[in-house]
C-alpha cells in the first residue's frame, strides 16, 4: 500500500528534486560531527562552517548548492539537536541519502526543509559522482555510472513541507492561504 | 492484516485501517505534553510568528518540573513565562510544581491505552507503560502540533522484549533495563517501537512498568509499549481517568516483529552502570566497591512510591554512612504525600536521608544536589553521561533504589541483597 493516498493531495510542483555532486561519508556520522558541540553556543553560520569537519575538512568550504550528501548506516545518530540538519541545509545541500538514518535526525531534517532519503544502494555511490535525486519518485540516478537506485519515496504532504522550507514556513504559508480564503468568502 | 500494538495505534491516529513499517503517515494527536524547559518558552515565539492559537487547549498538558522551585532569577523567569502562557492560552491541565511530567501525566489520569501522544521530552516513552503510543519531539515539532493538532510519523518496526521469570528479592525493573542497555546497547532500539511482554512484566506494578518504558529512551527506541491489562485499568480508574476498553489495544500474535529479545529475570543479579553511560552496566558484584560521596534517589525513572518503598526496606533501622549523603527527591507531590502517610518518609529521614522538592532536581543538573569536581555518586536516575549531574569530572553510577540505598549505608557501591531479609548471598 502506498502512503500517497493517506493525506492531502499531491500539488505537482512539490518535487524537491536535486542534482549535484556526491559527498560520500561512512557509517554512524553523528550529530556531533554534523554540528560540533564546541560551536553550539556561537553564531549559527560559524557552526555550519565546521559541519562534518572532523571527517572531511574540505566539505564545508567545497560543497556547492544542490550537492548530495551520501551516508552509510545511522546517518545523524546522536542527540536531538536540530542544528545538525540545519547546518547541511544552510550550506546548500540538496538532499541527504543514506542506508539508514538516526530517527530524530530524519524527523528534524524534513522539519527543517532538508530532503532525507533512505536508499539501500547508497553504498554504490562514489565521491564526486553526478547524481539526480527525485524524492517524489523515490529514485536516484547516478549519471557518472549510469545506474539507477530505488529509495523510499517521500509522500506528497512531506514533500510540500520540505519545498516550503520546512515545518514553520510551511505552516506560515498554509495559514496565509486560509486567511486569504476567509477574506475572499 | 496482522498488526502490532504500535501499528494499531498509529493506524487509528492516521484514520487508516492498517499501516506498514516504513511508510510515512500524518496522525491526529490525542494529547500533547510539555514542560517548563522545552515547552512554552520555546513554542511561544513560533506561535507568535505564525499568529496562531493552540488547536485544542483541552488536549494540552503543561507541567513545571525542570526549574522548580526556582533557584535564581532566570529559572523564576522561565516559570513565570510558563504560568502566564498557559493562562493566556486557556490550558486547564497545568500542573505547576506537582512533580515530574512523566509521573504526573498518568497520576492525573491523562493516559489510557490507544492514545497517540507527543511529549516535549526525551523520556516521553514512559507513557507507553499505559499502552499509549507516546514519543518525544523537539520544539519545532511541538509548535507544529500545537498549531495543527497533527504530526507526521514514519511507522516504526516493533522490537519485542520478552521478560519472563520471577525477579529475586532486591531486584527491580531498573535492573532489567540496565542489563538490556549493556546487552543491546543504547542504539539497540534503532528508533523503532519496543514492546515489553512476558510474565515478569505482567506481574510488575504500573510504577515499575513505567521504569521499563521510561528507559526505552536509553535503548534508543522511539517508544516503549506495554499492553494494558487489569493492573493498567485499575491504576487509571484510581487516578480518576477512564481506561476505556483496555483489551481492545493489543498486538496480534501473528504480526511481524523485527526482533525478539528474551530476558530471564530469575537469573538477574542487581545491576549498576559505571560512569559515563547506561550501557556500561553489569552485575554489582563485578562493578561495585568504589567509595561514594553522594547517593541520589530521584527522577521520573527512580523516585516513584515503589522506588521509595525499595529504599525504605534497605534503610529501615540503618544509617547513612559517615562521609556519605543520601538525597531523596520524590517524583511527585502525591508520592511525597503517600510516602508520608505510610511511614516511608519517616523511615528514610530517620536513617539520615535529606528530603528535596519534587522535580527534576539534580538528574540533569537543574536543581538541588549537583556534584562537585571529582565527586562520585550513585543514582536511581536514567542517565550518567559525563557532567550531567554537575561538575565535568564527577562520576555517576546508576542503580536501582535498592542498590542506591545499600550503597548509602555502606558508603560504597554495594549489593543490596545482604540488607534484605532472606536475601542472598
Ligand atoms: S527527572 Fe531527569 S530524566 Fe526525568 S524528565 Fe526530569 S531531567 Fe528528564
């Protein structure tokens, strides 16, 4: 059975697609590596500059808008800090693809407006591969290797939320729409 | 299609017949619980930005427990904001300084089997003891719930933990959980739903079941469920709630479970977790012996009436060792009242215990009873991460209230069984 029929209807424009270069990381990338505790008290921009530094110092300076972060098992395990997802989003990451996610990170990522996709074949992706990610279809195309990987698709209501920039901006938009409709009535 | 208890509750909340693990659904929230630390002060700015109101004030419970009683101007301001926000938003279910949220929630009859509940705290799985799907969410998630009355969830797999056999004297739910932390690890729950089953669980009181569910958080699970039975229904009725049809909320025997772990409760001996992780657990006979400065009985995990009874059985007619202090922060004001009425408090204070206010207290370093550099403590709380209870270099052991009390008597991390009549060895 598909979740697509559950709630709301697809808007069509909420595709959340991303294309970019792969940045590949191993298993168990935790929230301390994503949002180092040392920088938690300072300004958020500073924190983001140190995102993933402990495992790849070239990542934060080198990542381009739309690039895809590829993880192994348990990506984002650790604490519940929302900054872990926020930092990737801030750096322009187009999507995170992993074999599995820390549960709270997965929640936070989507709530912060960052596409997170579970993909059993994530291990086939190499650093700098050219990827196209389609969260609505649940498909990753590896243009470098000419391969296609199935992943768990995001249902329409979450895609819309992600495309709106996360839960709070999404609610903001919905409420503005309701206010307009009320005014028009 | 056969469904686990978690799947049944989520399906009902999603307005569906059935759900499957891995799919993402949107659920109506039956109840949302917040406390003073993660609640009003964090959600207020989001609600203001959105110009939104609380979707249904009847379905929101607010408890002040982290910063109570105020110890400085900052904590007083947080409590002041909490009181003003709940009043302004018409939250009738505001329990101000009545105890720790996870204990107050069932005590006031707010939980019953089948409910889909979100809590703004990481130990929210405690509600699972009442057959609810209850899990912890962050401030952004909570603000979304308050505005819409809904939240999304990825349907979890269910991991069954079957606990059978009679616990020996001097053992408790805490020992079972510490044993599991060592065995399957803090990530063993994999953010799935744990369901506790078996004869041992069936024989436990509600308060002891709450300890099992509470520490599902330490196993890394999203929820820690126990199916309701007569014990559940009796507790809820006594708390003034309506248990509903308890037997309606059970998992199907032929449902798909991700894994089943078996625990032989009869073979357990008292467990302690050495610093600085609950997963550093093992038998007190191996890990005991270190001299302690403080013994602490507190928290949602370890200071309910049953916990105080355990401590009192050890302390009766004995004294806290010289150079050691025993601090007790009952989990709620009702716990204190009941322990006063049945003589438990007198037993404890005559033994030299120092009574603290009901609240989170020293558990996460918020209130009275924090540790100095290099001090060693044994505590009935759920976590012993570095620096959580005070100074960075302090060291915390975790144990059951029996074990904490015995350690207070000896002045070292000690086996409680020798202090109990007929106890081995
Ligand atoms: S008592 Fe400790 S574990 Fe329980 S809610 Fe308070 S801080 Fe958290």
